[in-house]
């Protein structure tokens, strides 16, 4: 089954419900998410910070903790104008944050 949704209507729990997640997104200006992706990106960043802080507080290894996106594979196509230095930065940053939450990348 394939589900197509706007980024403004999804959260981390929605992503975790799927084995494969494909995101196609534009990048604005200097590596910023599109307006519809700002909330999702903020949620992902906050959750990544929480996970990191919890690991540090508990003094445990990264591999010992069940992360919210474990078992989810992600692929992100970041679109933008190469006239900007950081034209695909949002997609790269989002990928890094999702991987820090346990997702694997569909493409290497």
C-alpha cells in the first residue's frame, strides 16, 4: 500500500508505522525546509536531541536503546536550485536526523 501525504500532516509516529518512507521535498534559500515541512523537521530535531540526552544521562551505548524509527528505511529526494550553496541541505540534514532516530537509508 502506498500513502501520499503532505509533510505538514505527519509526525515521527506516522513515519514509524511504515517499513519504507520516501520523502520528496524542496529546499528553500540556504538549506531551510519548505514551510509545510517546518513542523516535522522541528519534531525530528527535538526527538533526536531527547534521544541523545537520554543516552548521555543514562550512560548507555547507542545500540542498547530502541529508537523510534528502528525498522524504518528512508529515502529523501531534496530538490532545489544549485544557485544556492546549500540547495539540498534540508534533505541531507533530515536524513541525518532520521538516521539518528534509528532509521536506515534505503539508498547508500
